[in-house]
C-alpha cells in the first residue's frame, strides 16, 4: 500500500471514530413525543439573519403593535436525537447515518420555541495578536475602511405584532452593551393573519462602522408564530492592506459548515470567527481539506468556545498554499462560523471577502451572473467531495447567447474527500450563469476577480493608496419562493440577477425604503434557461429608470416557475456577491427519523 493510501486510510478511520462519537452522544433516550399535528396546522411565515442596533444608530419601527413580555410557547418535541432551534434556520437530524433508522412519512414536527440568534462577522482587519485559546486583537484599521450593519425584522402578522428583539456585541469575554430593541407582543392581535412579508410592519436596524461581532436575538414569535428577519454587514476600503468590497448575511449558529477558498500565503489573512451566543460551551473541530483529503495533525484544531463569547482561528497556522477547504463541526452548542479572507502585497491590498459557508453538500449548484474577467485565472470553480466516493462533475457556463464552450473538458472527476480548483479557461469576459452537477453530493463555489486594479493615485507607481484587483466568491443558491430576497447595501452599486430554468416566468418583487416601508409590486420577465438583471436604476424607489432613493431591501413573491437569484455589489473599491435567500421559513419545523 502506498504512503498516500495509508494516509487516506488513517483519515477514514479518524472520520469514522468522530462520527461514531457523535452518534453515541446523540442517542440518549428521550420521552416519547405526542403525535404530530396535521400538516395544515403548521403556521406559514419567514426568517433569516437579522442585525443588531447600537445606541448611536438605534432601530426604527414602522407601525405599532402591542408590547409586553414574550411567554415561553409549548411545542411538540420530536423523538430520538433531533436537535432543533426555533426560527427554522437551525435544525439538524443527527441520526442521519445511524443504523436501524427510517424517514418518517408524516407531517413535519414543529420546533421548540426558543430565541433565534443572528451573528454578524467582525469588521475585517489584520490580527495584532492571537492567543493560543483564540483571543484576537486587531491592528489599527486603515482610515479608508468603513463598514455598516443593516438589519430588518418583520412583524409576524398584519396587525403589527413583533417578537422581542435584543441586541449586544459578542466578545471573547462575553456579551457587551446588551439592550432590548423591541418589546415583544404577548400574543398576535385577535383576528390578525400572516400576510405577505411586504405587507407587514417592520423594524429597521442600522449601525455605522461596527468593529466587534454584532449579535441580534429574536424571541419566539407571539403565539408561536414563525419569525422573519434578515441582516447584512457590508465593508469597503479603497486603500490599505485589507482593501476591497465585501458583503454578507449575518449567520445563524449551526452544527456543521464548510468553506472553500481561504487565501493562503505570507501576505494573506484568513480568520475564522466562531461565535457561541448560547449559555453552554461549544467544542468546535476545525479541519483543513486539500487535494489529498482532510489533513490530520497540524491541519486540525479543536477550539472550546465558552457560552456568550467568540474565538478566532488563524488559518495561516493550519493551511499551506494550494486549493483548500475548511470544515467546522460543533458539539455542545452550535456556533455561527464566519470566514473573512484577504490578500495583500505589502501595504497594498489585493481583495477581501466574507467567504460563503455551506451547511450541506448538494448534487446541483446554480450560481447566477458570475462576472468573469478577460484574464487568465479570472474564474475558477472549486469543488469538495465530502464522502469517500469519487465524484463526476459536469459544469455548464451560460452567456447571453446560451451555452459557452470551455477550452478543456466540461466533465471531470474529483477524488472522494479531495478539494480541486478548475480554471474555466476560454470563457469570454462578462456575466455568466454557472451550473454544476455532480454524481455525489459536493460543496462547490466560484471564485472570480474584478477586471481592473483599483486606486486613484496620481503617481502611477506602487503608492500606498493603490490596490490590486478585488476577488469575490459565489456559492450555489436556492430557488426563490414567497418571501425570498435580500437587504441592499448603502454603498457601491447593487444589482440583482435572476435565472430561470426550463420554463420562462415573471418574477414579482417589491422594494423597501430606508424607513421600512414597501412600495408597490414590480415585475421582471425571465426567459426559459435565460437571465434577467435588475440594475442600480431598477432598484431605485422612484421607478424604472428614475433617479430616486436607493432601495434598502428587495422581497420577491413566489415565481410561477423555478428561479434562482443573486446580489452583486460593485464599485470603485471592488466586487462582492451573495445569493438571494428566504427571509422566512414557512414551516419552522424539522423532519425526524424513528428507530425501528
């Protein structure tokens, strides 16, 4: 047996032991659950990340709604090792690999009523010091760097009933500046109904230049109604070692996440933030994966994150140059993982991005409107195969005139456990829809770079004010449904890009102003297997082609046929991308497995 096969065999045994430990810890017997409710009793609603508000910025609430304490709401708990958190975004069946289990052919089980925490990444920067237990202090940020936090919380019904909303800053030594932003209603108003999101009252939260990780906690919806919320952190810097544009949704704690493509090398900074807003501690295993699979020894680290705190891992100590991915697995409490990556050449920045985390592997990845420059290495597809079986990967790149041919083969293979980066050579410059299909579930994402160098120095040399090309990442996005959308950044030029599948359709959307009020419906036609774009002028409140105020959010109705969408933020400082996502979960429930 070769040395390479021996290493893979050892890694496989280590992975099997970890899975066996997790199954063992998850198999504690629990009291039998009551029978599940009928499917049509599950309330409809919505949710995603929401931001916090700081005293200087505050939160703006449109409309009234009764206030008061939010009581704990009883809920049906699923049997046997189901971990679930209210809000719909955190739910995991930890018995997925256990023998003797079977899917339940029954309605979904509602999750227990609980707070839903949303955690935003810290402002990007270079570490000054980083202790062995993950306590970080940052260097002085460049004067050209700025950031902004945008948050949005919807009422649960058309009468303006809000859940309780609290905010804080999360630091290594605990929560700071905790404050209640909105007092929750005791119960929904009598006769109220769960109307479409854009017809509800809202609370808008903003903060300029947040430095620490912001935490927004939303209590259970009044009367057990599902919540709906979103939050985004945007960052830009025209100069300095961490220059570029980055925008990302704030994260809900999860058990597992995977990140592709952290920058490596002596001039790179890739900081993994592990935030634990729960009371109990979390034990987090961070592992680096490369072309040979998961690394052992120096490529793995276990981090203990106390409750109500965060810890940071510098991937420079775990990773070497090359195509790598990072897995994050948590036991105890789930954690909100954020990976901020930047590159530089001395004092000249070469891009920054909040890398997209992927909660699970999939057999299909759709990435709309990825801008590919007319340069070698400008667009690269990264693929990770989490299992042991080899994956056959097919990639399709669509331009304005349909399918674009690649210089190399569009079908290739990736070994089980491996990470591989494939340059999409031969594709002309411009925005392209990328579709990736794999024979086994995989993680996949596209890396691209901005077309031009940034900076406006007059000397034309390597002055400190100039910056190199920015880079951006796009992972696969899910199909739009009622309540899908995104917050829109205040800086840069925002555009929303949509792609239909086999059937042409019309997408209906509504725009929100800075005070939380939505305008009337608008429509955009999307051709079959084609794309449509809403440019910056389309996202202004005064109407198509107008010059009015830039919208602060966009929310879609459910299209008549499958559609995916993404947000692109571009400008003089760089480029960033993120997918459109549901602003709420219509079920707020989980599927379970029963042991025979």
